[in-house]
C-alpha cells in the first residue's frame, strides 16, 4: 500500500497560511499542510511568514542554552 495519496488540505476559511511550494499567501484549505507555514491571524502576517520564521530562528540561536551553531 502506497501512503501519501488522497491527502486533503487542512485549514478553515479565515485562517491564513504561507505556501512554500507556490510562494504565496493562501486562505483556508488550499495546499497540503506539509507545504505551508501557519496558520496566521491575518493575510499580512502570513505574508511575513518567512521573516517571522527567520526571527524565531534567530531568537532560538541567541537563547540561553541553545545548541551551538
């Protein structure tokens, strides 16, 4: 049995995501969860998804007890 087929996108209208595959903001269930960042509270916030991820990564790198680079 092959796994991975018939995967349905998850999400609801009013939830915003950034699709990594298509490099665009999407509302609700458009693409599979494996290809998205989110959900975010607004379209604008989802549009900043890559910047938000980088900010969070930087915070983690600078946190006390963080793994060395």
